[in-house]
């Protein structure tokens, strides 16, 4: 892994129903979590459910993926705690 933590395992989890999404507080795909906490929390009022997630990149563009630097910083911060 780029952050130098080969001991950290990445797990892909499929959320397949709206009921499961609500139970997990899942606001769309992709979501990146560490120990149950969303690394890039959604804005207030984002409903849980099966949907495509929208991220805002550092340059202001809207994207289906987070800005790589935002994700890298969020992961590094989570691993440092």
C-alpha cells in the first residue's frame, strides 16, 4: 500500500438492499470506512440507501470518486489514531 501499511487489510463489502443500507448508515457507493467510521463523511441530510455517491474534488469538479489526495489524507489520519 502506498501509505506503507501492508498490515492493514482492505475488505470490500457489498450492500445489496435498501434495508441493509439504512441499517449500516450507507449513503452510497463507493464509501470508504475505517473501524465503522466514514472516512469522507457525507454532507448533512444525505439519506442512507443504495445510490451512487457523489464527491467534490479539490478542483471543484463533481466525481463518482473522491479526490485521491482527500482519501489518502483521510486514511493516513485514521491509521495514525
